[in-house]
C-alpha cells in the first residue's frame, strides 16, 4: 500500500506538470470522468499517514494488551530519525549542489532558511520556509506523529477506542478551523501547509491507530471477519467509499477552504476507507492482496519513501526537456512512461545506498 500511495502522488504531480488536462472517456454513450483520480492523487499522503498510524502503533497496542514489554522510547525515536532524515538530507545536499552549479551562490538559502530546512520547518513564514522540493512539506507532519505516538499509546486499548477517535477528530477540527480562519486571506498553498500540520492530520493517524487496536485484538473484535469472502466485501465497500470521497472532493472543492463540512469530513472518510483496506489485507482478503501484495506493488512499497522524495524534481526536469515540451497533447503519457521508470530507478539507488544502511543499524538496549 505504500507503493500505491507513492505512485498516486506521482500520478498527481505528473498530471499537474502536464497542464492538468481533463481525462474523459466515452463508454456506451456515457462520458466517464476520470480526472478526479488524478486530481486527488495528493491523497496518497493520507495513505502514508494511516499506514504510519497502523504499523507504528501495533507494538504499543501489544504493550497495552500485556503481550509484550513497553517499547523502548529511545530506540523507537532513533529508528524514526534513521527512517526519515538520512534520505532527506542526502536529497537536500544534492538539490543545493545542483542549484549552486546552475545559478551560483545566490541560489543557496540564507543561514536562517538553511536551519529551517535542516529542522524541516515547512510552514508559512515567519516560522517556516518554502521547501526547495514541493513534497517536503509533509515530512514534519509525519515526524511530529512519531514524537507524540508514545504519549498517545495509553489510548491504544479496546475500551479507549472511542476516546482515541474523539481526540483525533476533535483536535483536527479545532486546529484546521484555527488555521483556515487565521490564514483566510492567504494563498491556498499556505493554508494547506498550515491546516495539515499536526494535529490537523491527526484524523488520518488516528484511524490507523484504531486499526492497530482492532488488529491486535482481532480474535475478539474482528471475529466476524475471518472468512476471505467477508474480507473481500470489506475491501469492496472501502473502495466504494474511497471513490465516493474522491468525486466528492472533486466536485466540492470550491467549498473545501470555506470552513464547510467537507473540510472536516473528507479526510476522515478517506482514512476510514484506507484503514478498512489495511485490515482486510492483513486479514488475508483476496482482493486487497491482489491489488497491493503483487510483486510490483511490494517493490514500489519498499522504495516508496525515495519515490516520494524524488518523483517531483524528476518530473519538473523532464517537463523542461524540448522533446517533452513539443508533446503538448500527449505530455502526460510521456511523463508517465518516462517518469515512473526513472523515478523507480533513482529511488532504488537512494534506498540501497542511503535508506537501507541506516535502517540496518541496530541499537542495543541501554546503549
């Protein structure tokens, strides 16, 4: 599913670099509108958030259930740092080196902006800075969740699941309302950066955490979902919910930033569907495993973080090539046919040379 998330975001940015062309097909005399699936590709970020909430919460939920010792906070945080920062710092160095070679010293950030980049302070000024790579703005959101998860672990129990979702949802609503009204006159990009900072994305992480509780206690809480046919039904219903949410956002986008219900309901609906697919997949659902457990998606998932980091600069570079510029009517096809394999190749190098060596570092207890 990480592979799906990364490739969905790639699809969205390729569509954007191609000029956001409408994608329509005539089927049996009907006009089928597929543009929403590309336009909403940024929702792949929510997939990452739900997956982080699910996977990272499992050890803490097992601890709350008495199945294991409490996870060591120090080791947990070191692993999270090793997961996010090395690949990001490597790309930051490459991006700055390329800017220096192309435009000279004037292209380098000031000391203050460099410090903000090193700390991932990607939020509206004066506290934050515009990221050199557009996708970097989501990284501090992910890392913020890493920091608060050990504190929220006390909610990872079946008898506290209502409190978990209530806290996640209400904190999201309060934060987004504050950010949307405070930045009402700012650009959409500034409102996006501010609104989705934690706890503005806590609903997505919260649904992943709830899925972890259900998974750890599956013998008691998911006992009715043991047959593959039942899990397939859950997958189908979840996919229908995701499709409905995608079209809802597409046709309701004008109201999204006007402090309307869709602003507070869309990401929870999306996250609920994603969580259901996660539970169906780990339970052995055939449809979920067919979609997300095939070899290509598993490989894309392994290198998904580097795919996420590298796809946008690769697409921007490809768009600037004269050959691609000349293919105005077919630019999206060209960007996808060339951009996907190029991104996977670069991401594989990044994973094997940067990510994996740091992920293989083991920290001994007490050392």
